[in-house]
């Protein structure tokens, strides 16, 4: 994900932190320093590390709950409002998604409960929301931060946990696509509220609102794609009318192809018709600007483009093409020769066409 820093990995899951999370933590540290000087700033630093740890444990709760159902998680990205675990797919059954969704907040509830036992009768409930106050004990502030994480993440809006809980509950009564559409609309409604509040109270809410709105739309689109592609083969959706580039081509040749066609990705094939790599429009323009048109395409192409058989199930390809995975898949025949391309864009077009045909059929049947 862009604007994210890679911090390493835990049990095969990459851990990343988004720059907005760093800005949020910097804001807390600045507030501490202004209120209590260097000593308070040190306390704030420790508090920041503890918040970071709690958010990470929250996400690992999702990760390990998903593994129980055979779902792997590529990475975890930490945001100011929590984190996002990029799972290869959501569990197939609504109750499984419900368990995975609540696993993260359950971790924060457990942390808050343990701290409550630690603090005991000394707790002043009013101090739970004063996480920026250096005079409040560290244990109380961490408890308050975990309570905030639970409450905020349970708001029924994608990509927060509450949005997935809502979808899982709705999916128990209706299909996954319809449940996702309803949950997405509710999430977008909350995003509008966040945006309005952010204008008057906190600009950070405006950023969160934009992200939530787009995430809700993306979830609805992905659900539609999954529904349309279920039971279909890769050959039903692949692009067959495309231009490829030979391994002897240069960046200049790619630029000419870019002008002559509407393609954004160009496969590079060898003399046997097998896929060797791909060159995108953005990569072509970058090479032309920084190096020149004479550079061999083999030196600048993406060499690790995955392939999939034309007879494979389309939903398998969808999992590889989902945002953040692969921009393009090469489709091969039984001999390994390239016979088509698959992109998220043409999957979306297939979804629109089939949805239109479905609506037309319903209209044609009449009342």
C-alpha cells in the first residue's frame, strides 16, 4: 500500500504503518510536550508505543482468527482509526466472518479488562478519555485508548470491524452481495457524518471520512465481482484482443503501442508465445522520461507476472487480482502459451454487463 512503511513480519504477515498513523502519534507527542515539557514527552513516547502495541495485537486477533478458517493475511496496515488486515479472502460463511470481525475488538476488551483489574478502585472514569493528559496514569490512559479503539472500530462502516459485523449479520438473512450493498450504504452515511464533523471539529475526521467512503464503495464492487464470477471460468472473462510486445522490443516500441491502442498493460512474450513479463503505461512513461526510448524492454519490464490456466475457476483469479494483489494476470492454454489477459478493470466490465443482462431479463419477464 502506498504511503506505508514496512516494519517487518509476524508469522508470515507483513506489518506496515501508514503515514497518517505517524502523524496522529506525532500530534499526541506534541500535545504532551506542550503540556508538561520533556518529561511529559517521554511519558507520551511510552504511551505511543503501548498504543501501537495494542493496535497491532488487535489486528493479530483478526489474523489468527482468520487462519482458523484457512484464510491467510498478506499484510496488516496501521491507521489512526485502527488497522486493516489484508486477507486473501473473507471466510465463506457469515458466522465465520462474524468471528473474525469481532476477534480484533475482543483483544482490546481483554486488554482493558486486565488493566481495570490492575487499577481497581483507584479508577476515575472521567480520566479514561483524557489520553492526552500527562497527569493521568499510564495504565488508565492505555485502558481508555483500548475502549476508544473498540467503540470506534465497531461503528458499522467499512473498513472498520463494525461494517464487517453488520455485513455478516445481514448475510445470515440475505445473500452476501445484497448484505454488502446495504452495509456499504450505511458505511457511506457514517462517512458523510464524519466529514461534516471533521470540517467543524477535527480535520483528521475528513481524511477518515474519505477513506471510509471509498472503502465502502470498494467492498460493494468486490462483492458484486465475486457473485458474478462464481462458477465461471477464466476463459469467460479474459481479454483475447490485445497487443503483445516481443522480447526484442524497446521502451520506444512500447510507447508506440501505447499510442496506437487503449491498453494500459502490455505482455512481453518470447518466440514460443510464452509470457516473460509485462510493461505498464506508468512504467513506460517513467522509463522514457528517466532513461530514454532505446532501453531494452527486458531491463524495465515486470518479470514476475503470474499466469493462470484458461480453464481455471474465475473466482480463483479474482482473489489474485483484488486491489493490492496483482494488476494483471496472464492466461495460458494447456501448452503454456499466452492466450489472454485478465485485469481488475475487465472483471468490473464483465460484472456490469452481466448485471445489465440480469436486470434486462427481470424487466422482460414483467410483473
